[in-house]
C-alpha cells in the first residue's frame, strides 16, 4: 500500500473515531472559557475559531466566555492608569471599570466574534448586561490574616460577584448562533461590575445545564506532587488536593470554579492546555482526551474512554 494510501486510511480512522462522540454530544451544550495564550497567538486563535465552528456544525451548542486581562492592562498602561492587584484580582475603581468595559465589550468581544464569523461561523457577541444575563453585586473580599488576627475586608471597587444568571437570552440564540460573552454584569441599580471570567463561565454552564465546562489555560492541566498530569479527578479528590497543597496558586480558583459548576448540575468540567492546537477537538472527539477532567465521582480508570463516546 502506498504511503499516500496509508495517510488516507489514517484520516478516515480519525473521522470514524469521532463518530460516536458526535452522536453522543448531539445537541449538548458546551461552555468554553477562552483565555490565556490561545487568545494571543494568531495560529491558536484561528484554530480555536475552527474548533468552535466545527462543534456547531456537527450538532453541539458551544457557548464562549472570554477573558481579556492582558488587553486591559495594556490600555491602562497607555492611559497612564496604575493597576493594583490583590491576590491576583484587579482592584477596579470607576475609571478602571470604564476601561475594563471598553476593552472587554467593545474590543475583545467584537474581535472574537469577527474571528469566528470570518472563518465561516455564525456568532453573536454580548455581555452579561445584555438581556439580564448576569446580575451581580459588589464583592467584599475577605483575606484571612492568621489564627490570632481578625480577617481583613478589602474594598475591590467595582469587582462583582454573581447573584443570578438568566440564560433565557442564550437559549434563544443558541439554536442558530454561537454566543460569545464578555464577563461583566449589571447591579440592581444598573451599575457595571467586573467579574472573573472563569466564574462567569461556570455559572453560565450551570444555568444552561451544560454537558461540559471547559477552561482553556496556559498549563497542561492539574498536576500531581511529582509534576505529572492528572487525567481524571473526582470532586472529593480535587478538594483533598487543594487542602494538601498539591493544587495551589492560580489553579485553585479554576478547580473551585469546576467544582461549583458540577454542584450546579454540569456533567463534567475540564481544564485544558489552550497552547495546544485543536485542544477542544482532541478533548471532545477522541478517546484519549487531553488535560484534566473533574467529575462528581470517578466510576472507571482515569485513562479510559469508551468507544461509545463516554468521555
């Protein structure tokens, strides 16, 4: 058999492998948090757009929630507005909030929409303020200072925490379009709040009873104490690894976001390496999968995915 013929057969096998997953996830909602290097590298941006479009064409309902921290920081620097961070969160006064909304809603969101539409998708951009999607209130951040000291309550400005999500506007859009959401929400009196994009993705996934929540990151996934990738974690195992300090730093809020989504009714949550090409397709449509999946309870070996599409 010629080399060209072998390559043709290999391509056919890839398509056959994807078939049970396409069948299983037909009409399933998948919420993707888009951020990190995947939003910066031009090839990865193009691959992300094609992945999401393919998901839509084969019958899934992808919903994208995006971040934009580097872009916000860049404009703040150009405007000579100093950024202050507390435990990784940006303190957001009114002036900074204006910039945050301008960048997230007016720039980044529209760039992603244009990217997906240019590559053949049908995409609509919106923020959490549209259609009453996200209602928020001012977040009062509490920092523990030690056993013998009272906790410190820190004013983070216009950083918000979600009080309610109404997915009605998304359900109306999802039949025909790919929604792309900027992570800002509206307060009871119309004020605008800056909200962590991972948290927004998790809460939206729960409100839509999504089959999967996927967080794209700049890491391989959750690592064990030897630096090896953990393919599958139960919710209880994830909580234990946080308590023991194996999961630490910026991975803690991502894992907590996944746990909150599972508690809200999402079937599975995934932390994937957005630096890899077509990481979404590899996770959803192949037996091996990539990154770390977090489930309510592990019912099978971590490395196993069945041919019936149980992944």
